[in-house]
């Protein structure tokens, strides 16, 4: 595993980027620790794509401090580019080139590339290796773009919607590859509209809206801060709620919204479930229809950014 060191992989402070009268990035702060997977989430038009483009050196900020692997992405781009991998949604590949030919060409440009044959097998590119790029399906182009981004064994990789349009098998193969990159010390910055993907892969999540980071933390911390989980069960009406509340873990609450229907809020997990079922057994209650509803990252995202669609 590579030495993570104390210096962040990405350090952005007070970033500003304007396009005419439109302010796309408005004082954004973002830090990504080395050797982690960080998700940058936001609705359309929130500024996440511009943020990533600034980090990649494709655009220059109008104000603020930005360092990627300790370098200025604009003025020190030639030194930075060999150390990062970028997954493009489309383009950047000659339409007539064959998929495997392109991947092997890019691998030869790096001193210590990943094993190309292994990458082809893992991402299911073997069946389309001799197919020209223009004839690849959307999912095949997506998998090739991922392979091109990581084949050079980068220190930092930017993945833009890495599993968009992929079938479940390819999606989970992609997830496993991201996990293995992290285990090898590679830092991954991920943008995705799939909240379960961000929750599954990320060590840290930054939610961006109106050009600013409006929430940040681990998926678990954000979910805990966004609201309570809920456990529900049915039993005979009029149970002793005072006794039940006393048995519950600190921070939990019990109520009977309707006769015989009970609602427990708090950190729903094995401990809470065991406490409720043990209390029911002690009080001769046959708990029926026990269900749990966890507060998800998608819930938090919608609460923070709103439920309306944005173009």
C-alpha cells in the first residue's frame, strides 16, 4: 500500500468559478484524504462537474486555493497528469480504434501499468476487444472508459458515473475494482447519481449545491444526522410505553400512533431489535409484523437539496 502521508490528495479552499454572470462554484471547500474513496454528490447544476474539472486542470478557478497531489492543476499540469486517471463519459477515443488496442496503447504510455489481460477479463471486455469504438454499446464504452482511467496505476482517479448503464454483474465488478484500488492506496473521487453506490463505496461524502459543499461526512454520519431510523411492530393495544422506553437504548423513543401499532425511533440495529424483542418476551407480548426503515443517504440528499427535478 502506498504511503498516504499527511498531505491531502485534494485540497480546495474558497474555490470560485464563474461563466459570465453565472457563478458555478461559490466559495467551495473540499478536502480528500489520500487512499480513500470520496463521493461528490449534487443535483444537476449544483457545481460538482465544474469542481471536478478544476481538480483535473481542464479549467482554471477564478479565485481560491486548489492543490491536487500537492500541485496546482493548471500551472503544474504536466507534472500532475501522469499521476492521475480520468474517466470520461464519452469521447477521447478515435471511433475506429479497437477497444483492446486502445487499452494496450494507453498501458504502454505508463511505467507500471496494471495487467491488461486481467483488467479485460475483470471488466468483461474480452468479447468486444476487437470491436471498433464506434460500434461498442453504451455499457461497453463505459467499461472501457473505466479501464483506460485506471490502467496506468494512478495515485488519484476521477470516476464520473462509473456504473451508469451497466448491468448488475458489471456494476459489482466495478465496485470491487474500486475497493481494490483503495486497498492499494489509490485515492478515488467519485461522482454518481446512484446514492446506494456512494453509500456502498465511499469513506467520505460531500454534498454540493449552489456551488458550495452543504454537507460532508461519512455515509453513516450523514444518515444519522439526517433523521431517525424507525422500527415498527404490532401487538395488543395499550402496552406499557413507560417500561418500554426505559428499556430502550439512549436516544430512542417509543410511541403508539394507533391502537396496537407501535413505532420505535432511534439507531435501528441489532441492539435495538434485540432489546425490543426481549422486552416483548418479558411482558408476554407476541410482536407481529416487525419492520425496519433505515434512513438512507438518498433520504439525506433529498432533504438537503430538495425533491424537485432540475434540468
